[in-house]
C-alpha cells in the first residue's frame, strides 16, 4: 500500500497564500467602509425627515392652540381645516364652548397641572397633521375657581396692596410693578410683612398656577393677571322685595340716606333652593329711593347642611357701600360683587365665616376688632385693608359652589391613542 503524497509548499508559495489572505481581509474592510459611508450618506436625509416630522407636529399643535384660544371668548369654535404643506396643520370639529359655566368634570387631565384632577372642562376634538401622518388629538379647556382650588387668596392686577395682616396657606398673586405693591408673586411666592403664609394643610396641590385665560386686554392674546368676570346668573332667584318681610329671610328697608338689604342665611330658600341655584341681588331693587348708599347685611347660618348659596350683587346707580357679617356662618356661601367703588366690611360677633368672595373693582376695608377666620377665600383686584387679623383657610368641601364660583381657565391637550 502506497503512502499518500504529501503536499509541500515552497517558501514562495507560503508567502503567496499569506498575501492572498491579506488582500481578502482588506477587501472585507474596504466593503464594510463603503457600506458605512453609504449608510452615513443616507443619515442626513433621514434626519431631515425626522426633524420635519417633529417640527410639523409642533407647528400643528401651536396653530390649533392659537385658533382655539382666539375663538374661545366667542363661545363658538367653528370646524376648520388648516394645512401648511409638509410643515404642519390641524383640523377641529365644531363645538360650543362656555367653560366659565360648564358643569362637566374632567374625563382626563394632566397630572402635573396645578389645577389637579378637579374642576370642569370642555373638550374639542380634531387632528394634528405632520409631514406624513395624521394624529387624532384632544384639546381640553379646563377651569376652576382658584379659591376652591387651594388658593384662599387670589389677587389680580391692578391690585396695589394688602395692608395689615392677612394670613393664608397659599396665595395666587400677580403684579407688574413691584414698587407699588406690598407683596409680589408672579407666579412664585414672596411673602411680605403684611402677608404671612401658613403651612399648607390637606391634599390640595400648592403648585403655582400658570393659566391661559380669557379677559386679557384688547390685542393681548396672553394672560397678564387681570380679572374680568361676569358672574353666572342663570337659574337665579331675583330679589324684588320692596318692603320689610322676614318669612323668606329677605328684608329690604330704606330711610332718607340708606337702603339695607338683609339676608338671613339660615332662612333664605332653606327648603326650596337646590345645589345649582343662586340669589341674584339686582341694583334695581327699589328705583324710587334715589341715589342712596346701599348696605348688605348677612346673618350667619349655623347649619352646614343647608344648600350652597351664590349671592350676586350687580352694581348700578345705587352702589354697595357696606357689608355686615352678623354672628358666625357654616353654610356654604359665595358672594360676587362687581363695582367701581370701595366697600367696608364689618363684623358683629363674627369669629368664623364659611365664605367665598369675588371683589372685582372693589377695594375692601375690614373692621374686625380681632381675628376673623374665613373658610373659603377672597379673589380681588383691589386693595384689602383689614383692621385686625383676617385669617383665610381653604374650604376643601365647597359642594355646589365649586361650579358656581368664577374660574381661572387653562389649556391642556393630548394625543388620542
């Protein structure tokens, strides 16, 4: 049996084999480098498309927000479809929106919103278009009373000062001129010698609000801290008494100089009023008395289970000059006053009042003779001057007043999955 022949390489053959291996490895490296360069040449194109998609989405969202906010004060959002080629667009369905009186509670919310999960909303649906996709979108206009949202003191422009001591767990304050105000806050907190902050209690969020709201100056689409409220007056009971009566808890009396409207909160509509009604005080209560000063007297109710009551005072020729709080009150009360002159608030035996107030265009002087604890709060754009200590606390259970009180409005949105 023959032995197989052995393959023998010469020294030159061995060198040739190694050379071929080097050439082969170099070919692999060169091919990989060529593929990498080809891929890198495509990267800018992909980046351009990605950036265009993001920019067109941002453009579409900004255009939709601007359109809704511009038309929000008219309460009607017309259906529209706007497109800017590959650089974004939007469409919305027609909607009737009146967030200042909407009774609808949020179905969804931004967990980082200062408004939290409470308050009221109206939803507008539509689409945001990008360079290559259409995304279903939800625009939520939300609103809530700042007083019942955890800020017992809400001071708006053009308020000037809080003189003497007001204590509050949280405050919502705007100012554009720190040199003329005793406190500044826009929107972070800065306490002054006249405004003291107490430790926040309860579960309400103490985050500063940064709202997008209506009622801004003409030509200004933003919100600069002004206040312009028309109180909700639908479903109201109009006070028309012209003589002294007590059966319904309402008494109106006049003398040569003063007309007094007295409400006994323990009696007023205690059996007939429901959670969505109000008492509307019209300035035309007695047109025959001439231009008299007007006093409003509220006698407190110890019964906290009585239905919430919204009292709206509409200023006119006979303007409100004085509010008297008699005794203490546990009934949920919200008092809306819109006028252009000062009002004096006095107390008689009052130590604790459950009371929310809107004082628009109405500076107030509080003669307390000690400490008055108000569970609820004050929203105002004018001076607050207490003699004594005005201590504000959050009402964490406002009941139906949350839907009746004037609101701050803000904007939230999200993609519909």
